[in-house]
């Protein structure tokens, strides 16, 4: 299996603002395109929706000193943003310092103040800036060369440039004192660094995200959600649904026809489960009768006929119990009697459910007969033990545990013996999901600075992939999300794709 890396963030349907200067219809999610500084050779920008790419061709003397010349594909934006793409030059080029990347610019004047995230033809990766119109340009050089994943982020007056080689984690630099205006032109650029030639660049997986406001309150305030499918082999990402309703945790049905997710927040559909038909691209509610306050821990049997769901039981003070219900809907049957209990996996023969249970103020992994009965504790180690899931052959249960400090991926035998740590790095790794062919694990990696026993909303995270027996994880998706992005088994039946959710603040548009 080859890996084409996807820089995935939630796809945003922005309202269109009339371009101050542009060429024809604005391409894709941008508002306009134009040449800055009137280069002698005109440039152009185009969008290929089928391929999901933007192509920019431009000339220009340089982007430096007190004035600039380049081709710019821009969007007018106010406030904070995260902009990311996978970038590549076309051809060898005429100049070693030809440039491509992201820019946030105060105006479309050639001498405007700006901050950019730039990759040079010779591989130099730097954050360039001009602090006032007509002043000289300066730069901060990143300790990475030939980066092809470029991200420019604004947080108030601070800008952060993050760069990586495909499949690797980010290297960052911060510029805290830009003091650019709140309203900016944000977009992609190409500069030839030579007035007599044109250079061409292709930008893949272009995403612009509005992050949650700094004062949001977790589990009270929610932002919009975006449903994605990622093809692991080709790197192609399809965005299926963008909604102001916060939905979470897509399961893939065993026949490959649909995804199942829950609605979170406090909307009218809060706690309901929905089925999204992939062919019709329509959603419908799954009838779970009295169990209509379900969270993002729901999982299908290996034969695809039955759901284990985690519903708030009024008879248990509103705490979560595990229930089972036919995939087609019906009256749920209660499985666990102690609370809280959160379903995560089935044994391949459908006889057992593995779940996370909070007992005496500590969370551990348990299993219980699917028909109900005595629960069996499988972990009793320090810290939080969560996210259990059987391998398709039934030989192991994978889970995540904070017992060694950071949250890491572990595995054990189905009776709880032989507990073995699989990952050991600086990230907090959650929710291991094993491919149906038993070869791969995907999991979500949270930043090192979060509480290891939390998996919060609205963080910059990685989705990583590794062989099931362990090894060096590779980044396959860069996302803005976290809680609810990939809590449940999300592989397609053919082990070629995963489904997940990212987030963006639609109310900011």
C-alpha cells in the first residue's frame, strides 16, 4: 500500500465577497485572483474540482524589499484562521528562489504589509513579513528544507507557520508581533523571481478553517462539523456533508453503503443517531425508541446487523449505559447495569461487547456478554484506560492507556493478559481502529500539551497510520477536530478508506 498524504481540515463553504480585483469567476473557495505589482507577464489561477487542486501560474521580479510582484489567489477574511495545503512546483524552474505558499496581506497594493509562509525553489522554508506598507521585508527561517505541507495560522496578532514533509509531523515558528489589520486578503501565491519567465505551482488539499473562538466553553459551545472520506492509497479526500449541527463519530456499515453518526450539542436532534446513505447523499434518523440521548460511542457487530450504543439512561441519573439495537432501528436492550459505561467494540463472534466503564472514580476496560450478565474487568492499571477494540481475528484487544504518562496505544489478549504498549512518543494517542483485513491501525494523535486523560474538542490533531504489529506511525491527515472526529471504528469494509469528522466555525462567515 503506498501512502499519498492528505492535508485534511474541514472544508468550508464561505460566503462570497466581491473581489477588489480579480480575473473572471473566483476559483473554488476563494473570492478572486490577480497579479500583484503589475508584472510584465500576466499570471492566472484555476481550480479543478474533480482533482481537488488549484493551479497558479505567475511571473514577477520578487516578493521582498519594499514592493512585490506575483500571482495571488485570495479570500477576504476577518479574524483568526488556519490555512493549509500540500504544495508543489511544476518543472525545474528558472530561478532558485522562485516562491510558493500562503500569504495574509493588508491590501492588494504592491507595497502592502503582509505575513507569508513560503517555500523557495531551493528548498528554503521561511516566514516572510513586512510590518508596514512600503517598509523592508524580513524573514524567519524554519529548520526544515523542501517542505511540501504548508500551514499559516492567525491567532489574534500572532501568526504561526507550520511546515512538514508529507507523512511527518509539523515544525513550527511563531511571529507574535505582526500587528496586521483584522481584515486581510488570505490566499495562495506563486512568484517567478524573474520578470522574464512564468512559474507554475499546484496546490493540493487546500483547506481554510475558522477555529473555535478563544472563549468557547467545551460541552456547552459547539461549532460546525464536516464529514470526510479519505482514500488511504490515493490520498483523495471527499467531503460529504458540512453542517452547523455538531455531528460526530462516523461508523461505516459492513455493506459499505452508509455511515452512522450521532448529533451532539444541544440542538433539536441532540443525542439522535443518523444514517448517511453514501449513494443518495442523504441522511435519515435511526429509531432508538426511548434511548434518544446517545453519545459518540456506538459500534457495529462484525456482521453489521446490530449496534451497541451508549445512551443516557434516565433510570441511572442520566449516566451512560450500553444498549444493543438492530441496525434498522427498534427498541434497545440494556446490557450494562453499572454506569457510566461506553461501548467501543464487539468480539468477532458477536458474543461480547468491550467497553469503557467508570467504576469508583476510575475508568478501565471491561467486557460483558452481549446478552447482558456479569461484567469482566480487563484492565486495572494506573491512569485512564479507554477505547477498546477487537482485531478481526479475535486474538487481541487494542486500547489506549495513560498509565505510562502520555496517552498511548496498547494491546492485550481477550482475557486481559499480556498487556503490551504499542506506541511510545510525545503525542497523546487515542482510539485505535484496526482495518478489516487486520493489517493496519489508524488513531488520532492529540498535541503533547493536552491533559493525557482528555480528548478535547477543537484542536489541531493528526490522524496517523501504522502496521498492526507496531512500527513508526505516519501522518495521513492533518485535521482541526479531536473529540468526535474518530471515536469509533471508521474503516470501509475493503480496508481502503476511513471516515472522520473535522470542525470549523460556520457562524464566523
